[in-house]
C-alpha cells in the first residue's frame, strides 16, 4: 500500500468541561447532559449513544439540573433562571427569572404538569407547564436554609426536599411541610460543618432515600419520618442519586468517583418477603466527583468532574455479549473541532471561547517506516482569535486555501479574510455580512473558496458568494422533506457542483450548487450519519453511520454503487461493527481514487476498494501479520480494510495535498493532568 | 456446611418380625417444637419431650384394635387425631387419659392417612384416593366416599403442604409397575395426575419426600440404584388440564452404591442444597450395616455421615435404629464452594508435582521393583466386569496387588473412576472383616490413580491409621481433596508430617477437633512448626523448593489455629512459656517489618510503574507504512 509521512500533532489543548447534570428520557431514549460551561448535549441511546445535538454554552448560563417533560427539556441554574431549550434550533427557547435566588434543582412530577424548583432563599416554587411556556403557580412553605434537592412522590401529592442538615416533606395541595427528617452531621472535625443533603429520591412506597455531604446514604420511612437505615459509603460526599424505573435499585455517586448500587432485596434466601435496601455493587470508572447519574433499563450512566460520560451496562440484564453489553466511555465529541486547510497546511482548532490557527512544521529528507524525521521548521501558532460576546462558538470553518475563516455563535456569524506572506499574517474582518446570516449550525467553504455554505434552521442552507470586495447572499437551499431538525454534517465536492447535508432525522440531501436546487435525497437509513464525504473524482458520497455501517452512493446515478451493494451483501466484519466510537471523518486520496480514509478515536483506516472485502473468518486487524510476511506471500492476505492503531485518542485525520497525513491526537492522560486534584484518598501506608 | 451433632435415644422400640419394617408408623410434630408424637406399629401413641427424652403421655387402643395411621396433632384445636382399624377416627386432647372414652366416628371407607400441617386444616386421605377435610367429614361421617384410583392402584406415600393459603395433598400410587403423583388442591378442589418417568431397571422408588421452595413443590425420590431425582411442580400449576401429564425429573445425586442395590433407604431434602439419606447396606461397609449421610447436592460432596432416617423436623432427624428411636440434631449452613470443600490445597503445590514425586517414594519403600505391568489387553473387557474377579474376594495379599496393578494400568480414565472406588471399598470391607487381611500395596496403587477421594471410601484412611500404615496415610493426605477435619486431627495425633499441614481444611471446623489434642501434643506440634518455620526463614533464599513441603502461609495458619484452640491451656502450662514468648517476639518482629515495608510501599509501587516510556513530544513528523 505504501508509506505515509505523518504530522503527529499533540498541541491541540482541547479540554472538555465537567459534567454537572443529566436527565434520561426513557420514552425517546435520549440522554440530556449538562456541562459546567452551560452547554447541553443530547445523546441518542437507541443509536449507539450517538451525540446527536449540542447546544453551545454561554458565559452567564449555569446548569445545576436538567429535567425532561415529555419531549421538552428544561434546565435551572445558579443564575436563578429556568430555561427551556428548543431542540430544533439548538438554542434556549426562553429563560425565566424565578426570583428565588440561585436555583439548585429542578424536577417535574410524573404527570408532567408541574415543575418544582429549589431555591437558595428556602422556597420550593411550583410552575405550571403550559403548551408553549411555563407559568409560576405558587410557593410551598418557605424554609430557613436553601433547598438543595427535590423529589416528587410518584403520586404528585408530596415533595421531599433535601436541605442543610435536614429533609422536609411537603404536602403539595396545601403547601405545608408535613415531615422534618433530621440528618446527622459527620464525625470528628466535620461535626461543626453543616450536612448538605445533595440528593433525595421519593419512592412510591413513601420510602425516602437521601445522599449527603457526610458520606451517608440514608433510608427513611416517609410516613412516620423515621430513619430506617444508614449506609456510610464514603468519607466524602454522596453527590447524586438515581432510582431505576421499577424502584428496585438505587445508584449513588460519590466524590471518590465511585458509583454504588443499592438494591431492594431480601437479605437471605429464606425470607423473600422481608426486603430491604442492601448495598450490592461498587463501580469505579471515574477519578473525580460523580455529579450526575441515571439508571436506565440496562445500564448505569454516570458523569462528573473527570468530564467523561460512562455507560456501565448491568450484565445480568443481557443474555449475550453485544456492543450494548460493553462498557462505554464517551470522552470526545462526536463532531469535528479541527479543520485543515489542505493546500496551505494550516490547522484550525475550535475551542468554546477562541479559535487557534497553526501552521504545520516541515522536515527534510526521507526516512524508513517507524522513523521520526528531523524538523526543519517547527509548527507555529499563527493566530489566537477570541470570540466576541457571551455565546460560545458552536461551529467554525477554514477554507482549503487558508484565505478565509469563519465561525458562528448562537447569536452571530463572523467571517475573516486571512493573508499570509511567508512569516507575516494579517487578518481582517469582513464587514457587513448579509442580514439573513445570523447564526449557523455548520459552516463550510467551497473548495475554490468562492462560496460559504451556512446550515441554518429547519435543515436549510444559506449560500453566500465571496469575493475580494464583498460577500453576497445568493440563495437558500431548502429540503423537500420539511424536516425541522438541525443539520449536523455538511460537505461539498471538489468540483464545486455538489453539496450534501445530513440532519438529526438521519436525512441526507444532495444539492446541485450550480443550479441551486435539490438534486436528490439518499434513502434514509435508521442510524444517524456520523461522517460523510464526496469523492473528488467519482463524486460518490461515502457515509458512515453511528452503527458503523458504511454506504457509498453515486450522486450522478442517484443510486448506491456496486461496491456499496457488495459490502452490504457480504456484511461488515464483526470487529468493525463492535468498535465503540463513531467514525468522525471521511476523506479521500486524490492521487489514489481507490482509497477512502476514515478515523475514529482509536484507529485510522484506509479502505482500498480494489481489494477483496474481509469475511468473518478473515483476520481483520492484519497489519502486523502482513508486515511479517514476504513480498510474495502478502497479496494473498490483503483485504480492503487497512487499520492503523499506532495513533490513539484521535480528534482528526486529514490528508494534505502533498500526500502527508495530519493526525491530531489529544492523549486522555493530558486531559486528566489538567483536571483539579481528586479528593485525597488515603492509600495504605502513604 | 452440614453438621450432624451427637444423637441421643428417644425411646426403645419393639422389634418387629421383618427387618425392613419399622416398628414405628409415624412421628408427628406437636404444637411445641420440642414435642414429638410417636405412633408405634400396633396400638400405642406416645408424646415425648424430645430434649428431656421423657414421655409426657401415652394412649393405647384396646387389644384387638389396631392403629392404622400415625397420630397427628391438630394445631388449631390442640387435639390429637388417630385412625384405628382403617375406619374409626378418634379425636382427643392431651388431658384425656383414656382413648376409648375419646370422641370417635366411623367413616364409610378405608382411611389411608390423616395429614396435619401448621396453618392448615386436617385432611383425610382415603385409600381409594378421595380427600376430605376432617371437619366436614366428621359432620357427616357416613357420607359416601368416591373412589379416584383405578383398580389395583395403591397409594405408596402421601404428604400435605400448605403454601400461600393454598392447601395441597400429594400422594404417589403404583399400578402395574408404573408410578403416579397426584396433586390434590383444596379450595377450590382440583386434582392433577402426573406420571413419573420409569427408571431403566424398572425398579420402584424407595422413598419420597416433598418440600416447598419458591412457590414450587419439590419432590425428591430415591431409587434402589442410588439415584436421587427431583421433580418440580408449580404451586400455581396449570388448572383444568385433563389427563395424565408426564413429570420431568432431574438427577440431584447419585449415591455410590457399589454393584449392589440399596435394600431399604430413604432420602429427605433438608434445604435447597442438602439431602439426608439413610439406608442399607452401606456400599463401603459390611452388609447389614446401615448409614445416615447428608449430601450437598450442589457440589456432590459428602458433608456428614453416621450410620441410619425417617423423619425430619425443625433441625432434628428422627431415626428408628435397631431397638431404639434416635434423635439427631443437624445444622445446614448456607454453602459456598469454599465451605463445602474447605480451605483449598495451596496453589503452589501443583498436582503434577506430587504425581511426579510418588513413584520415587514407591521405589524408596518397595525397593527397586519395576512399575507394574503395562501390557495392554487386546480384548477390551470392561473393567467393571473384572472387578468381580475371585482373587479380590479371597486371594492372598500379593495376588490382590498384582490383580489391582494389572487392572489399573489397563483401564481407561472413564471406567477407572468407577471401578477404583468400588475396588477400594471392597478391599477395605474385606480388611475390616478379615483382621488378618491387609493389602497396603494394592490400596496404595489405587490411591495413586488419583481417582479416589475420601467421600468415595471413607474407611480407607482410618483403616490405614489403624494398621499404622503411614505411607498410605501420607498418600491419602496428599491426594484426597476432601478429608474431614476430624480425620486430619486423628492423623495428627499419630504422626506429625508435612502432609498433614497441607491437607485442605475449614478453620471453624478444624478448631473444635484440634481441642482434642492434649497439652504435650500441642507443645510438641508447636515446637515442630516453629522449627520448620525457622529453618525456612533462615535459608529462604538459598533453598530450592522442596517437593511437598508446606508453604510459609500454611505453617503460620496452623500456628494460629493451634494457638486459637489451646491458648488458655498453653498460658497455664509452664513448659510452654518459652515457646510462647518466642512466638510473641517473632510476631512483634514481623509486625515491625511489615510496618516498615508499608512505609515505603508507595515508593516501591512507583519503581514498579517506572517503565522506560517513549518521550512523545507535542509535535513530530513520522513515517508509517501500511500494507
């Protein structure tokens, strides 16, 4: 196959922010995840945990808790506001000041008719959920001390509220506090410190389970207000609680990074009637605070300060091994944060608060495979562009010539002209953008840099013509399907004729940019596309989906190619299908039209379409074997998927015009190093 | 872990004419857990206080009348009920003195049994299969009783079970060699009939036992070939299914019965993991000897054993035995593999090692005789048939040894397992009968096949001890995975070896038996342990591992156990003083060493982690090659 020169880039200091809250919608199987920077991510658990949507954060927004009401998503935070999100435009629909000081928690009753929030000023406020908004209804009896956590009784007539040193039970119809459960303080030095009841759950049999800052999980009888059982699970804080749908299991998250499961079971086989809450399992998949938890049908989902989302399957719920029964850690976003100017050898890194433009280094001479080449020129950071305003950057683009740069926030789009002569770089903002260009979900430049495409609301695409003097709105490309979902992928062809978009409804539209009209719709496949690209010579569209399926569609002939049909008929290798991170980039080798380049977090792959497809018996990862074989023996062992795992924690792979590869790695260890120190845990004899 | 405690005799029995018939018709519970109602085979009902072995009351029917069903206690009315001459039901209270003056009623059909259970009403089962509640029967004693069973179908066994407010009467019948199970539900009344699978030999089940577990009725039954089967009937079974259903069964246990068959035997489920079996003849014992054992069915291990069962209530087994009725308390703990098998052999001692070592011992003890003949017989006779060779029964020691040698070298693995066990049992049984006969060579050869374990032939090790055959004892200790702690201690009393220390054991079971050792024995043993410990710790680096030597951990474990068992005695014994202070200073030094090690543990771990890692910079240009 051949040798490649690889720019191994590790200077992208991508740093995900900590997970603060999560809410699982069992009906739609979507998990909403709130991060410290105020961004919200939606994962589709029915589609291999694909990160379907990202609502960018905002400086002033904070998220303490998230809550689904039907298909509507609400958040509340320490800024004192309740926010409802528009999941189609990916922006807050409205925010409402609750006038109770910082809000610690938000939760809806099981009927979905009311929201309750817990405020710093000691009030529990009820809001009625209306069709288009929410409306303040009343306060429950005001208490001294903040309301940290809330849980509705499934009947909706009572609410348990976790406070400082106590739990209150409110009767909702009258608003009166009917029970006061006193929570003990910790031992020793922490005796003088107030105990914070970080989390409560209220079960249908009126059992209340609480987790607090003294490290206790306590089981209470809500009828009598008596303590049934105390489990001391950590020396630090118990931060999060989540109960399974059938109320037979509760998971708690602690500051030590452990998730501990309690189950409502009989302690001995003989007495099946006398069930009690028994500590059963401990999972340690985090290094820091577990701030958010959800127990779903077959797994425990957890997240916290160490920024990763962990899906820990409950193996007793599975009959056979499958991708769903494997532990999943979601560390990287399922979309691109790195853009490469192939002609100019520039890299653009997207951060929530800034953009960085780098020029790659150079080397001279050649080397054997495995060698590191001496550097003639080091990589250079050309530009550090801070965003304007409070809104975080949601997308950006760099033209392949390196002459244009654009980014968008929720409220504005900015376009810059870049000029580089040798070592000098000058940047100028393009003034007076068309008014219609207010924000974009995705941006991309045409390969000749004459056009900017901006994905707008309802899956439409704005076409903007660029020239030295001005930039002009040309047309809006609209899909025929009438989908309201946002576009999350956009790519165009090298010849400038075609533009393909993919939205969260899994629809892929192909537009003819020259005629400014819709060309065709690719047959909808049940899993969301995670990456796609248009071949530079054949104009075939290659799509990779979240479930790891690969399709190739001929745009000219409006049908799947023979290779794609062959691949589907034979089926992909199980080892390919079992991978647990989605492919996030598809690109091609103009010098060798048979090659498709893909990557996910853990591997880089070149598919050679001229070679036979591997069947299930074929050794799939065969590079080591091939290396050991002689030239003569090799051809009989070759197959189409050439997978390289030398590079790990990959954020981006691209092929420059000079045939060298750019691999952007972000070692997880480097992320861990930047996290604050975890709680001190005494190791034996240290 | 099941343990049988020491039994005691509740009362004497009148010997009946036939050996297999019991002199007791039935034993039932009274309202008090310590009371038992014993009905003998003729005319008397006696109430005993079990713990005091004292009769509290006795009632008899007149001469000429016969009790035909064991007396039962009615938990609701605190009355006793018995049936005499098949048709007369008698009801009396504890304070009634004379049974003749008690209430009686004559019913229109022959009664098989009256059944009682706490929480349920009394139920009368008639010989033709009809079932009535006692109350409704007594209100109209002469009511017509229908016949359920067909001609020549007879009830063999019956019981009743109360579950979740549901009352069941279970009974099995036999008709022309076929066996059926009837499940009669009361209120509403439904009857379900199941056919038991036929055993290949066509034999009839020797005993049945039913218990309720997880909303299922578990039926346990034992065949003369030693197979204990279990069938499960759902409490909320299919209602209204007509006809006879086949009852699937699963094999819970296969008792080693040798080539013979069990003459009379009975099996009772104690809990989900344990089955008590009583029967005769014992496969490894002389004929005519009977036995009681508790088997763990999960792991198929023998848990406790003494000789002879019949009834089991509230942690006690009632066993008519010879001329007496014995009561044997037992205890079944929740079992895990570890508790069933005891502390495992130390992993450091691989089985392969010991098997390599044995032949050398053999040559050492038996001179330079060649390892047995290894010719392979062409006509592959089944080893099982060879077992019956005459020399084994009567021949002299040398001939037996040759036969065994030939047999062992020719059998294939599958057959060997079975035949070796039988052979060993036969030889041991013969040695026990003929005091002059003892075949150490043959027995050793059998043990060396590694197909034998203690459960298969429990008398072997004791026999070897009796004959002071230490070579065989050592072999057994090395190769048997399941030697009971009591036997280990018995070995310990006769000799101290490396092998004893390496036998598997469970701490909590061993300690009581260790207490049987006397002070001088303990001191000697401790001294020995200290000696080998010191020897080890001195040349721990220079020493090459010696085969079958105990590990440090095993030595320390034994020291701890001995001290646990005898600490008070040792403290008082003057000659143990030096030893104890030595041990104490040794422990002190160990604690100090470990605390020092603990302090540098972190650093040591870091050293371990320091792998030469490739320095990866922020940026490099590399060349890769794909094939």
